[in-house]
C-alpha cells in the first residue's frame, strides 16, 4: 500500500525575502534610498602598543534595529523588519518599529514585497507608478534547491 505523495511549497529564506525587498525598493520612486543593516557582534583579538594581547567587543547596530533602513523622498525615515511567513518580531524589534512610527516615519513588518508595497501605498495614499512589470520579472527571489537538485 503506497501513501499519497504531497508537495509542500518552498518557503523562501529570510535573506531571499530581504534581497527581493531591496530590489523592489530600488525601483520604487517613493524611496530615496534603502540599505540592509547587520545586527550582531564579534570579538576582535589584537595586541596593544606593548605587544600585550587584548580583546575588543564590537557591536553592529543595536538590538531591535530593523533589517532594512532607508529614507523616503519626502525625507521621512523608513524601517522594514523582514520575517518569514508565520514568524513574529522580537520585543525589541516591535518597540523599534513603534518608535519609528511614533516619530512620523514609515515602519513595516514584511513577509514579502506585497507587504512593503501595501505599506508604501498606505503611507503615500496612492499606488506606485510603473513598478508592476519590474516586480514580476526582476524582483522574485531566486529559489534555492537542495544540493543535487536543479531548477
């Protein structure tokens, strides 16, 4: 007796979603600039001027900082927290988005390009001109296949 074969959809990685969002923001004329921001830390080991070993702790950004930061053409701040479908932001991330929104900026929690487009449309009160064709061709995140499987 054989079991039924069920296909499961491939969920894109957060990195792939983030890259697709950045490509979309690059073509949306309402966005002046947008960049990915790394958060985290690492230890740098070096020697002081006397040759004694020392360690420095370097932190990137701050806890809760959004994945994508930028500026709208109106001068307003843009913060986008990227999550995979079904994931929730941490308390620090939610607090940062609330702070951006309270200060008059645009804060978006995005699981994909459509969330970003909806957020920008709502903020500006209109739909972006001439991005549909670009979105359908150049914005889709690449699929990552397991090793040995080709597309």
